[in-house]
C-alpha cells in the first residue's frame, strides 16, 4: 500500500457524506491502517447505524485496544459479566444474537443501539481480547462432547478466528456424522483453503448429506482443483448433490468444454432442482452456445424451471448480442 492510498483513506474518514466516510472506514480496517483508529472511534456515535456498524467492524479488524471501552459501552458499559454478554450478543452460544429481530434494523426503544451493531461490537471485542471468547471456545473443542465441540466450531467461525480452520480441520475425520457435517460447513464458511484437499476426499463420503456440504464448502473456498470434482459429482446418484454441483460449476467462470457438456446434459435430469441449477449455471457462465439446449425448458413441467429458463435465455441472448472479443 502506497502512502498516497493511505492518505486518501484517512482523508475519506473526515468526509461528511456517510457513504464516503463508511468506505474510508471499511478500507482502513481491511488495509490495517492503524493510524485510522483515532478517527474511527468518534464514528461510533454517527447518526447512521450502518456507519456505526462499519466502524465497529473496522476497529475489530484493527485490534484497536484503545477502542475497547467504547465497545464495552455499546454492550452495556459494565465489565462484570462482559464475557457472557459477548457470547450472547455475538450468538456464540448457538442461539440467535441477543436482541435480533429478523428483517428489522431499527432499535425497539429510542436510545438503544441496533442489534447488528451490538453483535459486531461483541465480535470486535473478541478480536481485540481473545481471552473473552476465542480462548474458551478453543478450549471447548478439546472436550469429548460432540454438541459442545460443534457449538465451539460455530462460534470460532462466526468470530473468523485465525486459529479456527486449523483446529476444525481434524474433525473431518470424525465418526459422528453431525460433527463431521459441522466441520465441513464451518471450513467452507471460513474459506479455509488449506482444507481443500481434505474436502475433495470428503466428496467421496458414503453419506449424501456430507457430500452435499463438501461441494458447498469447496464452492465457498474456490480452488481450481475442485472443478473436475464438481463435474464428477454431476453424476452423483443423489439429486441434492447434483444440484449443488451444478450451482458450484456456475460459479467457476470456466468455459471448459467438459463443464458446459455436463451442464447441458443436466438439463434433462429427472430432478427439477438439478434442471434449474443447470439452467442458472449456464446462464451465469454466459454459455450462449447452450441456448438451443435451454430453450425447451421454457415449457418445462415445473414452474421454477420455466422461469429460470426464461430469465436465463434473456440473459444469454443479451450476452450473445453484445459479445465482444475475448
């Protein structure tokens, strides 16, 4: 990062336009600009909750010890019982974050902070002071109770703990299906690239639920080595696996002949979920040469497939019309 970029980010923090200020806050956190902390802390009182949210998240990324009292204040101001409040507001106990109202951002009572900011403050405090939540969760993973281990995995994933991936990876060998499934899901959410090789092996698991989650996890991690494996899973005996494999292929941005061919074949799958996923994937890939194969599906027996086919054809037609040199 050049000095001029850092200066531009710091300058953005002082802008009156909330969108510019929020962008500056976000970049300061992502780029780890420690000099921004003193400018970000006052933004915790910004009138727009979205700006406050971004400020809290950035302070967590920056591990800004100076901000700890301000974040504690967001969670009630008391240090007694802080660990439990952090766990509760962050949802680290496996329950919805304290105060969460689905689809609602505004506080229930005037003067209260929105739950999104409280959740972010709890996570930020955990990043600043790992002893608050990260260490107890890491310790919990050593216990023989599968339920406790799964809850700890989920909590570490939510915190995006840098130690989470390494500690969760061994659970892919668990004999307990639910524990193994939880590990696969968490590694995918973390985007833990070091788990890609192990997850490719998990794709061969005899349990279709595990195979499905492994495809989804690899779709999150995004490594080129997974593409042939996704193609192979398009032949999986279970439709729930084939459908997510099609979705994953649609996210690869590849125009390899083998990928397009297997997706075209999937347009005739007996499962409507697979047919729909194949249509969406071909559309996402801009596979204009597959338009002729998609066209019959605008008369499919399933309404969802028909709609996807119609929207996909409109998109592909536009791509074809404006195709440029590649």
